[in-house]
C-alpha cells in the first residue's frame, strides 16, 4: 500500500513497556489510515569533536551504561541536516528503549 505520511506522533506505550510511533497517512485514493508501529526505538545524534571522536565516544558509552541502562551508542559519520560541510563528521547515534530514557540520555549528554 502506498500512502503519504501526514503526521508522526511518538509516545511511550500507556500499558506496555516500549514506545509506539503513530503515523497518520492518506492513500492516493484519499482513504485515511493510522499505523501503529510498536517496538519503535527513539534515537538522537550527538556530534563528536573530530580530533577526539574516539575518546569522547568511549566516555559517552561509559556514562550511558551507568546512568541509562539499555541505551546503546554507535559511532557513525554523517552530514548535518542544515548547512554545508566538506564531508561527513563523526557522530554518536544514541538509541533508547523509551522516550523517557531518551530524555535522560539527552540531559546527560
């Protein structure tokens, strides 16, 4: 089924552990649909200083393990969404089980 996504709402599930993404969609024929994506794991990117990316990443992993158990970090290279850069920069992709955990991780970082 092809559909145009009109809006996305991400919330912690009210009765089960985990996060749900709700996608309000419209098909080419004009029919509305609401998709519930269970098991969605919210994430954010944290830019790392290029000269010290590895050391900062290791420190971030230690802090997440101590204060946000279950959160994971992966080192990636990406370009920012806004503004020109000569190439991808080092980032940490921090993935969490719930929005509440993502808020804790963001406050920590």
